[in-house]
C-alpha cells in the first residue's frame, strides 16, 4: 500500500487544492492531506490550523474519497512523512515559476530522505490562476470568490474580513503566499 502526503498551508483551501486532493487520491491507496501548523510563523496566516483543517473537511464532505485523511503537522515534512509511513509527496504545478520552487523543494526533501519520492501534478487549466494570495486579496476587497473556493470557505473569508469574528483576526491581510 502506497501512502502519499499532500502538504500545504491551505490558507485558504481553494478549488485548485481540492482538485489535486481528489486526483492524488486516485493515484495512491491513501492520501494524507497535511495542513502545516506554523509553530514559529514564517508567514502571516489568516486562519488557524484548526480552522484550515475544518474548512478542508467541510469542503470534501460531499465528494470525499474514502482514502483521504486530513490532519495537521508541524516541523519538517519528511519527518512527518516517516511518522505516517508516506513514500510520496504530492505537489501541484500551476505556472512555470512553481516549477523552480517545487524542484528545489523536491531536491531538498530527497537529500533529507532519499526514500521519499515527489510526484508533481499539473493543475487543471481552470485553476492555474488560483493561489491563496489571490483569493485572500479578492475577498479582503469584497470581491466574489465563489468560483474559486467552496461555499464554506467563502463564508469564512467574508466573515473574517467583515469583522464578524474579529477576535480571531487581528493581523494585517497577508498578501503573499
């Protein structure tokens, strides 16, 4: 049985992420979607790790393949992969600039654990423009993100930016992933 690991911040999860989850689950016996918990923040996040996990769970609710597990992790992805017995990282490529980043990441992971492979999936062309940064920026300005994210995520974004849950949002809007 081959277990694959799809890691990311998913802040927020969008249709491009969900597409890769569904497609990745069709390639491997088990796909673990692992939401990164920044114990030492290296970037500003809009949602907590628990909120991000919950949003993914809700987004997959009606379409969820039986072999997808959603969880969180911190630390090195290769260490987490060893812990859960994953032999493959699933990654997504949207545009050429993603290739350089993903290439370096794959080489670093290979150096850290030569037994874990990286499989990169090309995004569906409908999702090539999607990024968490794009979605957050549009939502923060009141734009319509309903074609980019599931309804539960759009609701959470609008609530966050409209101050409906201002206790949990007291940071500047992150504009870069």
